[in-house]
C-alpha cells in the first residue's frame, strides 16, 4: 500500500471513530514537566489512579525543585497509590535532576525554541524517557503534531492495515505522525485518542469484538483474530 492509500485509510478510520465516540478536542493538560511526570506515573497504571497519584505528589512537594532534592523514599511514599512506586520514584528523581543539569531548574521551557524533531531528541535523551513519553509531552502539553503510540494505537493501526505487521511501536511513531498529518496537531490528537479508546473498548488484544466494530467493513483483520 502506498503512502497516499495509507493516509486515506487512516483518515477514514478516524472519521468513523470520531462519529462513533465523538471528536476528541486537543487542549493542553499540564505544563511540560508536569506532563512528563504524569506520563511516567501513568505507565502500567489505570487513569484514575494516575490522577490521584499525581495529585498526591503535587500536594507533597510545593514545586519540582523540592521533589528533585527530596530523598527518593519520600517520592516513593507520595506515589505509592499508583503502583510500581519503587521503580517510578527513582526514575522521576533522575529525570528532574537531568533537566536541572541543563537549565539549573527542572523546567522545559527551552523546548519552545526547538523543532519537533529537536524537541523529541532532547526529551528521549533524559533518563528513562522513550519515544512514547516524549510524544505525550509534545502533543498533550505543547500541541505539537507528534503521535504517541501505545499498545492500543499500535494494535489498531496494524489490524487496519495502516502499518505493516512487522512495524514496531517505536517505528510507528514517525510513520503514524506522517500519515495523520505532521502539520495538524488536532488530527494527530484525534487519531491517538480514537485508537486508544477503540483498543480499550472494542479492538482488544484477545477476543476483539469484531461483530460490533464500526470499522469492521474496512478492516482486513475483522473476524480473523
């Protein structure tokens, strides 16, 4: 399938899911450092627990400098509700320390003067930050057209034939960004949210509900997985 056909296939899927679930609207959620920490907390954690854990962390420390300078045990205690605190607490502390080494403070204002590619490279250079986390910061906090590819986005895109079966999640980040619209953050956001919702509710990893799927008429995998 050529690039134009892939792009049209993605657009059709997004239009159908927009109609089915409602069009997602991009609106910045947090400042970049907040979004970065929130995304780390969200890994392998339910949304409601992530929000509660993030609120607990913000209540415990007046600013990110205080969290950076605190013993890792205090961070771990503050985020215990969300699970995997023993892993996430030192990661958050290392990230805040690394950002501070560059700017003196845990602040990502310097991203404003960078291109999308430069900003993504800047973020993935931080300890424990991969392409998906970097993309979440750029899209959700800064409204940059960079596609975060989680397991749901990856699965739905592959089953629809938008990307190949052998395309990894990491490889899918720039590819799906290009297909959704590298100059259209609203559309990148809509595709991301649509595919996440659909992966959670219908296109499950096991036993997808193809019989009730609004994408079934255009999906080459319908009834086969």
